[in-house]
């Protein structure tokens, strides 16, 4: 499949674990294509995975914050806009604290 790479190859290129990419896929942060029981990422999704890793590791964002940033930003992603996005779009407190 031209323009696509398997998860293990993408993980090695991004210096991360394949399980991390699978987790990103389960969370809906990246989209994969499955062929013959093998998951592949298109180049734009590899870019999105790289940016998600940056938000998690370098910017120390939690899952809710990453989801917010990814829902607002479109490629080309800009880490310089992350602080402004978080400031202008506060995340509501968890409902599990309601009624305490």
C-alpha cells in the first residue's frame, strides 16, 4: 500500500512503542487502515501521531487536553498555539466530583 506504513515501522520511526500508537488509535487520535489483519498509517496520520506524542511528552498535556487541541487544530499543527487553545477553551471539571 503506497504511502502507508505498518504500526511497527511508524513506532520505530517515532521512537515510541507500538502499543502507544494502538492506544492513540483506540482513543480516536489517529485513524488506521486494516488490511490482512495488519494496521497501517497514512503519512498524514503518522504526522498526527508525531504531534500527539509531542503534546503528551514535551508539553505534558493530559488526555482531555490533547483531545481538545486535536479537535480544534488542523494541519499544519502548531505547538505555539496550544497554550492559547487551552486558555480559550477551558475543560469542564469531571462529573465524578459533582455532588461531593
